[in-house]
C-alpha cells in the first residue's frame, strides 16, 4: 500500500494564535501514524512562479490513515485553534507511489 502525503501552504498572520495549533496538532498526527517531513524552513523556487510563504509536508502510512486523521473529532477540534491565524491555508492530500519491494 502506498504512503500518502499532506501538503500545506500557509501564511501565518498571528504567530501566537498559530502556536496553539502547532502545539496541539503533532500528537494527533502521530496517533494516526503521521510524521512531519517539512515544517517551515527555507524555500528556493527552482522553476515556476509558486512561492509559498510557508510549506508543511506530512507523511502517513496510507491515504486512508491521513483522511481519518483529518476527519477525526480530535483534529476537527484542533483545526479551530488556527482560526484567524493565517491569511492563506491550503491543504491537499496526495497518494504517493508504491515503493518497490
């Protein structure tokens, strides 16, 4: 079964409010087998015009696990913590390729 990734583009406008979300989300992510691969950090646009202010990438053991995390009551509650903290918050879920054995 291929892994899955959640990719988030965000622009934080209220860092203090967003820190509340950042403090609470990792525990829920981990409980569904997820892990942070990228959480902010340097960005260098190599091609194209996409210049995300901030990028987060998470890996999950499956598409279903990532979707279950997103739809879980715990994460629905935590999402409310970032309300009003961002000018941009785009999130996608994408299935990865199945690695050869």
